[in-house]
């Protein structure tokens, strides 16, 4: 695995472990976002668990490439859902851009894995 792929994997893995963990433990700001999106608490926690598991999978993918690619594929789907949710609630463009950028980071990380 290249250094670039490893660094991107650490960044993406850490990002999703933290983002998912915030949802799972129910930090106040996270709950405000959940309510803004109109999501049920169980769905919000499930998304958080998927994000955290995906982040762990990306980190494990540094050693087991196939696992990393599976995790990145799942996180890409999570981000497509996040983008669709932002569009549904008509969030401002800058918030949508954050999710689109995160999706691009996930896809770029997968591309570095495939290039190795």
C-alpha cells in the first residue's frame, strides 16, 4: 500500500469513527441535526454504527485491502444517503458541498487502494 493510500485511509477512518460515535452517544448538536433531518432516534444510531464500523473497516483495510475497499464502498453509499437527505430538507449549498466533498474523499481513497 502506498503512503498516500495509508494516509487517506487514516483520515477517512478517523473521520467516520468520530462522526459515527457522535451519533451513537447522542451529543446535543448531533441530536439537533437528527431532528432537523426528521430521523427517528433508532435510525440515527444505526447510521452512526454504520459510519463507525465503516471507519474501523477502512483502518483495517490498511493491512487487508479487500476489507478497506468494502468499507469504503459502504461509506460511499452512506454519503449518497447523506446528500439525498440534505437535498430533501433543502439545506444550504455549503452544507451539501461538505457531504459531496466527503464523498469525493471516500471515492479518492478507494481509488488509491485500487491503484496499488
